[in-house]
């Protein structure tokens, strides 16, 4: 077996592992993105525990074939960057979408992605990016659960104060 083929097999295995460990993945076209912006994006991704990488489309296609993922083949044209979110499902879409909006970039474009095993188009990825994260949802839920109890305590406290005053 040639050395080049072995290197490609190792690369495909690494990509398969990235897909397996990711909760979500975004495919982006980055034509014309300058080095300064790419460096800024990579730094932001590291801070948010998201992995940004540029991979060869053929190797990604081979990895998706191994995993039985279909529906993204039409996105594998031109130079693509892949953003893998291993924590919350919304992490990767949020990081990319916020970076594009903040910098008003047209050279970085969301093409589509995956959420778990579900294939998303660009609109779907942007919709996921607009959702609150897991921590925000849990905080909202706790607030909703505590609100009626705190209201009840306030009413009972008012009644107790009126009885003491009388």
C-alpha cells in the first residue's frame, strides 16, 4: 500500500472521529476571507470550545460515506471550512453566525450542516443559531418554576404583616 494512501486513510479516520464526537457541524464557504479574519475566527472558536478546520472535500465525503451520512454531497464544492461543536448543539452554528453578523462578512457563508444526524440547509443552521443554548433554557426553566413559589411567599408575607398590624 502506498504511503499517500495510508496518510489519507488516517486523515479519514480522524474526520470520522470528529463527526462522531460532534453534536453539530457547519459547512462554510470561506472564499476571499483574509488571514486576519481567519485568525480571529479560530481564536473565537477555541474560546467557545468549537473546532474550526479546513478539510479536503473528498476526505470528508469518504468519512461521511463510512458513517452513512447523506445529503451534504452537494455542499462539497470549492474551498470549505468545517466547524464542529462538541458541547451544546447550538455552539457551532452560533459561533459562525455571530462572527458573520458582527464582521458583516460576505466572504464567509454558511452552506449547511448537521445537527446530530439531521442534515440542515443554511436557513436551518441559522435557525439553530438563533435558539438559546442549553444553559439559557435551564435558567429560564428554573425561573419559571421559582416564580409562582416566590409570588406565593410574597402574598403570605403580606397577610402575615396585616395580621400583626391589626
